[in-house]
C-alpha cells in the first residue's frame, strides 16, 4: 500500500497492513509535538533522555505511585496506556503546567483506541500532587487536532536535522537540555 497521508500510513501500520514506509507515533511524541518540536525530533531518533534529570525523576515517581491500585497498564500496538478500574484511560502528570500537551497525548490514546481497535473510551487527566482530575473526551475538534498533530509529527521526524533550538520557559528542566544548549 502506498499511503501519502501520514494519518492513513499510521493507521495502516497500526493495523498490520502492508505499507511501503511504516509510520509510528507514540503518545510521548504527541506530547513533545505540543511542547517542543526539537525534543520530538530527538525522541524520534531514540536519543535517550537524561533519566537522572530532576523533572524526569519526579514525573516517573508520580506516574509509578499514583492510582497504582486502581490502574492497569495496557500495551496495544504503538501505544502504552493506563486504564482505571472503571475502564477510563488515565494519563498521570506531576503538574498541570503543560496541560495542552498532556490533554493531546491522552486524546491521541483515545483516538488510537477508536480508530485502530474500534474501542470508545473516555479519559481522565490526573495531577495527583495537585489533587486535580480533568475528564477528556474524544470530540470532533480533538480528533482534528490529533490528526493535524500526526501530520506535523511526520513532517518533523522526516527532517534530516532537528528544528532550531527555541528558548522556552521550561528549557532548564528539559531532559534534552544538553543537546540544545551545550
């Protein structure tokens, strides 16, 4: 199959259909698309983040401990997500600072479940340290944003070099900081 639209290529890849150039997108890639295009490019090249970075350590700790008795991890094709015991998909983040990227990561999981596995679910974006939970539904608007992000991700990861470094307020806490600024 020759699919030119990245969304079609991703769906064909996820469904195991023959594709000339398979295309994969993870939830983290969607999050990075909304946070930093350069970070996305590094991730696409499997450049390992600084696992000892304080932000990464804090995020990992929150993810591993929050709702641990109420959720189950599920690997489905190119995504790995957590389901609450009531069936909702949950995305746990240590803070609500970057809400849109987290919402879009969760929206991508809901989109993927719907389009690839024909499973409709609602989601919950949880910030346990702030004691906040926000419902997330796959609306037509979110579907459009997910598919736009998939196309944008394809454009970025297809480039032979990373996008230019762009100073952002959270650069100092980024696990890829040294790749950009040293």
